[in-house]
């Protein structure tokens, strides 16, 4: 049987169930927080050291939740190690989430300073006869730590003290100011569920914001996560249920499941699958420690996967052809910088196709003095559509290949320097190489809203496209991509990439490829060689795509 301990301060009763054994306790108007001069329950006037005792943990948690329960935000905040952050969050919980009353019930404490509790929040929106009421229940936890300057036992303030799904910079908001809900389905009519397909947790809210009204939905009243910019995200509780509209996407549930499984085995991994010729996005998946949609919005140097664009540019200018002999020494200098091949290899008497398949940096660097700083950026935009204003259906970063000068030019040729991209961009590069022309990637058919999509000014010349595909096939069959692509039949092509980043011990692993009517690209941050981490991800999604 649980017991309830009640405290009365200023005539307001606050109930905190199960946090103490039996009996009453006092909650004072002024509590000691980090940097203050008072004391709190379970501490002494002298500065304490070491981990908080069981009594301190119990008393601090009890007093904090009691103050929060009775609406004394300042008192609760001063019992944390970040009084200002806690004050803002608890005030927002009351005012923005419209919590009119909150009570707490202790859970089973099994992990030292970790205190679990069950939250029962009463929400009220509106006034008088038009007011809407609901009860919201969920579980959360707090940790008690020793204050660094005061020595007092304090709640370690984190946003997830308010709700376990909150992260830094996020808060809760209750209302109907967002877009109407949508039921997103894949290209075959299968409903897409963010619980079953966790990567869509970042995609579905964005689709809702873009297409809730256009899909015919009717808004309800919900508690939602919002970021620092006020943009709504995940729905945590439905107060008044809305009516969702049905939104058909270009995704393929089968390929999406394969993408989710493929990235799960790696830290900080992202992948995108695109249909060449139409630009339809078949899958997008992220496995990250945050909720960032790096697959669509990341900005990283793509490394040697950029050589697909560079090779097309060099062949269009007549500087090389697949069978033409090129030098591939261990080292090359250009723009005042020295470059080398990974593993310090060299190819004597080889062809451009051989250097492409082995991902020879110096073969490309050796041609830097024969092009202008605008040649690569022109090819990237005019043929591959990079850096244009893509209208995918939700916000995306669409690649950046700026004009370069001096040392930036040779670095750009191998996807370093100021070149930035994400898996969406590089999957599109693979799709363009396969089709011979750029089709802007889309997540929702433009037939729904007739939005203007980006169009490249020209296609790849047929002879260049044929050579590029032959070199990519050689890479997939006998080059640096062969191990990752082993066993895949059909029309295949690939390109590996490793991109060094400042402050990282290992390079970022990149890989792009295509098989029949699917093209994909993946990145694994600090994954090393492109074929070792990103390559298996791409292989897995291509295997599921046909």
C-alpha cells in the first residue's frame, strides 16, 4: 500500500505519493540551489563532498517534486544545479504545455542516485464552457548529484526531467497551432509508422508541417515537442483528436525497413535510396545519437564519391577518357599543397578508369592546373543539380560546390575543401550517373502541390555517361567497391570515399552506388574507408530495392 505525504505552504496543498515513508514534511519558500547560500533538506551548513547519501537523494527528490507539484517554480529550480534552465523549463511546462495541476508517484528506485517517478498532469486549454481538459500520464526520472560549488545535493537538471523525450533546446507546447495530422503511406499504400520505422520520427513531423492541410487533415489539440526555433516535432499526447489526411509518399516500406536495419549496426550513419530517372526517394534512414536528419540536412565533405562529378567534368573537357593513360604517383602537389593516396599506393602505366576504380587521388590532383575554379562547380550544378534549390517536400540541404581558387581547387576535385554534401545529394549523383540526366529527388509527388522542382540545364553527353557507368561498374566489380558489392547481380556501379575531418581520429566513410533501378549513398561518420562501413549499408539497401 502506497502512502501519501502532503505539505502545506501558503495554503496550497501538494501531493507527492510514495517519496517518503510516513508523515509530514516541510517545504520552505527559499531553497538552496547551486551558488546560493541557504541549505536544503538532507544537507548541513558545512560543504559536503562525495556522492550524495541515500537520505540526501530521497530528500532532494522529494522536495524538488513537492515544489514543482505546488507550482513553486523558483523553489524547485533552486534545488537543481541549473536554476535558470530549470526555471524556464518548469515555467514552460505550466504555461506553454497548459498543465494546470501535476502530481507525482515514486517508482522503484534501483539505481543509486536515479529516482524514477510517475507523472500525472492535468491539462486545461481554453476558458469557461469552451475549456478542454485531459489527463496525461507518463514516467520520467531524475538524478541527484553533489553541487560542485555548494556541496549540496541537487537535481542534475536535464530537459528529460520534464519528459523523457525532451532533449537540449527543446520544450513542450500544447495547442492546435501546428499543421493537421497526416497518415503517411508509401508508394504502394502501406501506412508508414514512426514506431516501426524509427528514422521516420524526424521525417513524418516535417511531412505533416508541409502537407497537413493539403492532404485534407483537420487539426486537433496536442502536446508536442518544439525546438529552439519554435518548430514542432514529435507529438507526445493527444488532447483532442484531429482527423488525419492521407499523404502518399514516394517511399517504399520494404526498402525503408532494409535501410533502418542497415544503419543500425553503425554509429552516426545515414543512407538515402533514390530511383534514377524519376528522383523518387525510396528510403531515408539515420542512426544517430541525436534526432538530426543528417541524411537530408547534413553538411560534410563527400570525399572521393565526388570523383563521379569530377570525372564527368574532366571527360567533358576532353582532358581524359576512360582508356587514356594517366599518372598515379604516390604523391602529388598542387595549389601549394601536397596530396597522397590512401595507403601510399601508386599505379604505373595505368588508365584513367583504373585510377578511378582504385580511387587514386593523385591522378585527379595532377590535372588541377588544367582547369579553372569554376569548372567543377559548373559541372556540379549544370549537370548534377547540386547547389540548386531543391523542393523535395521537406527541408533539405542541396549540396554546395563553390567556385575555388588556389589550394581549394585540387582539394575540391577529391571532395574535400569547401565541398559539402549529404547522402541525399550523393544518392542523386549516383542516380544521375545511372540515368544520364538529373531528376530532382522528391519525397512527395509534385502533383499534390504543383511546386517547382529544380532542373539541371543539360544532361551528360552520351559518350561521357557511358564511360562513367563503365568506370563505376569496374569499381563495383574489381575496384575499391568490390567487397561491398560482392554478390549483387544486374547493372551495378559504385564509388567509395573517405573524407578526413578536423578533430576526428578516423575519416568519414562514404559510399555511393546503383543497381538496376535504384541508386543509394551512405555516410558513417568516423567509419574509416568507404568500403568498410558505408559500403555494406549501400549494398544492403540495393539488395532490397529490386
